[in-house]
């Protein structure tokens, strides 16, 4: 269902892509970037602008549609939209919908090229100069950061109206990009290990569901477990901070000064470990391909 959703969104939003008037590199410019280094890793460019993925412009259109739908829902709900429970439902829906979409995009990133049998040929073009796995991660992260816009706009709007704490949009800015990087790394892992896109999407989304369920179960017994996942910090901050107010300045600064470095270090270390393992596995795959064993040696 996640793959079908991503493909459907891709088909729907590409019809509106010409309305997004920014620069999109041509194939010649991409080749030149591969030869000269360009501004980006070419694998990042391919993930941002390639037709095999949603692409950056499509995600911009998608975010615009979501924001328009948010405004329409505010009008439809009227005063009820300002209730704390409704606000929490909006925040949870926007945050976790973005995480699952980012997981789906990452799961399809490598597996789709394996299905098309273009993985080794594409990667061998400039893998020595530009790391393939890190390029993929960079492109997916740039794209997924746009998915942070709807929850940030929502929390910032109602923070201005005094219905949620001003710390909520700050939590989105600080915590959600870390959570996006976490799920993208996991999605790339399953994309590399699985033979098909369907298997990769099913495995990565199932793993994310199990992880979230496990953390919620343990969090009911020992709440600090929830803080290990940056995505849970956003609703926790919104729910437990009084509406329209901030905690005392000293407590707020101390809390973020302690949490942000620890959460950043743990998540970045995990992401780096996953990407390093994938990069080593991909190097072995390319070596086997060059030696004549270019079959699907890494997929299962």
C-alpha cells in the first residue's frame, strides 16, 4: 500500500510539476557534474531529479497540496480545530505520515534500480569519485526535509494563536530531521537487502511499525525510552507543555541543551553505522560485478 501510494502521488503530482519554475538539470549537465564533481554528488542529483522516484519538484507539489488540505480542514472543523486533542491528532498524523512516506521512498531507491538491472552500470559511472550510498542518502534527506514543512507550519500557526506551546514548532525543527534521517537509513538498508521494491517497502515499513510499537510499549513503563526516538519528542512537548505558554527559560534551555546533543549523537552514530555497512556491502557487490559475478549477490 505504501508503494502504491508513492506511485500514485508521483503520477498525480508530475502533472503539476511545470508549475514549479526552478532549475532542473539536463542529462548533459548531470554527466558534466559526474565528470567534474559539480555541486552535488551525481547520485544525489539522480535521487532529486530522477524520473524513477517522486523527485524534488513532485514533493514540493505534494507539500503544497497537503497545506491546502490543512487549510480546508481548518475551515471545515471550525472552532473544534483548536481543541488540544484535535491538535495532537493533526501533529501525530503529519509527523508519522511524513516518516512512513520517507521510509517508502528510501526503500524504493536502490531496489528499483536492481529490478531494472541498472544498479551496477549506473553506479560504476562515478562510484570511485562519488560514494553511491551516501549520495542516495543525501538526495532522500533533501527531499524528505520538505515533508517537515506541513507539521512545522501547523504547529507554528497554532502556536501564534496560543493553542499549542511555542516549543512545538521548535521541536519539529530540531527533532523531525533526525527522525527522517533515521528512517531513511533503515529504508536504504532494506532496499539494498531485498530483491524487489515490494519486498523492500514491506520490510522497511513493517520494521518501522514494530520499532514504534516496541518503543510505545516500553515507554508506558519507562517514559525516557520514548525520547530515544526524536519523532516522539514532538507530541510529548506539545502535550505536556501548557497551551499558550513556555516552560521557565532556565528549564527550557537546560532541557534542550542536554537532550539535543545526546539525541543528535545517538542518531547520527546509528545512521553513520548503517550507511557505512551499506557502503562496504555495495563496494563488495561492485567488485563481484567487475570480476564477472554481477548477479544479484546482495539481494534476498
